[in-house]
């Protein structure tokens, strides 16, 4: 229960920060993708750089067996599909939740698309893609 409350607290703080930065605004995200405003893009890039340093530090200091997953043939098309979806609806999964918390009810359409996409992935992968996407089971 203590872990759950901590996770909820961190999630609420993260959502609040994303909202205050402007990631919950479709207009701000659109400006980022069209390079009309570099504020969110630089903030996002800074966060990615900070996470990369953090992962490198974890790998070096705490978990010598830890290593990034190999890139498989679905990584690049999946990343492109994710980016196109983010650009079209102005939200990745966490931002859709931030938008919902902000009262932007159209974010329910984004969330429905996320749920539908996840539900369709397994049968599509099993039928047509059939590549090894890795697993965390043996870690």
C-alpha cells in the first residue's frame, strides 16, 4: 500500500509539472512539432538528456548486468507511428491523462485510441509481424 501511495504521489506531481510546463496544451505541443516555439522542445530534449545520464549512472554504479534492449526491426516503424499519433492528437499516453485531468474531454478520444492500439497490437504482431520484441521476464 505504501508503494502504491508513493507511486500515486509521484504520478500526480509529474502530471502537475507537465501541465504547468505546457505539455497539456495542444497548441503548445503543436508549436513544438512545427518548431514555432523551441521552449517545449528544449525542455523535452533536456529531460531526455537527463534520463540518459541517469540510466548510464544506474548501469555503471548499481547494476552491472543492466544493458539496453537491442533495437529490433519494429523499433523504428513503431517510433514513427508513436510520433505521428502524438503529433495528430497532441498527446502521448501521459499527456492524454494530463489533458483529461485538465478537463479537456476530447483527450478521451486519444485515450480510446491508445487502448485500442494496445488491444490490436498482440493479434497483429502474432499474425503478420512475428519478430522478437524482447522480454523482461529473465531480468
